[in-house]
C-alpha cells in the first residue's frame, strides 16, 4: 500500500484507527489483528481482533521501513508492518523551563 503523511487508515476487525505520520521508505502492508487496514471507515467493522491493541494518542514505528503512525482510536489487535509488530515510541522529554 502506498502511504502519504496524513492519510487515515481503519481496521476491519476492531475500532482501531491510525494516521500516518511518516510513510514507509517502500511499499508495506499495515495490518491490525493480522488483517490489512483500509483507507475508508468500514460500515460494519466486526470486532474479531483479540489482545491488546494500540493506545489512543501514542505513536508506533517500524524501524525496518521507517513507518510511523499515531493512534487516533484505540481498540484490540496488534499493529504490524509486513508482519513485523510496530513498537510504541517513547515520548521525548521536554526541556526544562528555568
């Protein structure tokens, strides 16, 4: 799937929705719960994904491809790029305001 910054993707198997912050260097398939994500909100998303999913407002990255997404709606199902689980990014500390 070709991705651009700002594109929104939805899961077909849970309520998860993400926004692409940095697209992958090449073509990757972004999945949630093992099912490819789609570019339009499904009318009847079947809640079949299991396990912990992404958390609202957190960023997730795939170091191999450079893909970075931000979760805009949490739910069940693990995010993965070409079968590699995405890792939650640690927030950068803000500078001290002395």
